[in-house]
C-alpha cells in the first residue's frame, strides 16, 4: 500500500482498495468502477462491507470535490441511494492497486 494526500477514486482500477483513517474511524473502501464502492468501518452504517456510491470530499466551507478523497477533508458517501454519510476529517490515506494478472497463453516460451 502506498500513502497519498489525495486519491481520485474514479481513475482507480476496479479492485483497488483504499484504507481511510479519519479522526474517529477506520474505513476500508474497495473501488468497483466509477463511483461505485464497497465500504466498511462504521459500526452503525457499514460494520461489514456494503455497496455504496462515493460522493467525494467535503472541505471546511462545505464544498464537495466529487470522486476525490483528500487528507484534511471529510469523506462523503451514499448508502442505499438515499442516505448520505459524512465522516470526520481524513487523517491518513493508503491505496493498494490490484496486481496485473498475466494471461498464461500470452507468455513467450523458447
């Protein structure tokens, strides 16, 4: 996993995992493509991985930066297409991108 200040989730490959530590919780987000995610880490809303939509990050003024998670900002996601959740401030981000899978039929043999 690599540390990051800002992560543009919409540009990550499906299967990428983002480890998000906020002031009060620790979330695990798996990118499913676009703004579709699987998220866990909140004892009430997502104690186990649940499907959600990533909205992005909210700054101190309340401006939303769509599809991006940034340190020092609050993460916002949508559960069940109707319940917005805004976290406490993000203090650490780590990203684990999926390893490329080699197709055995495409390997070269001598």
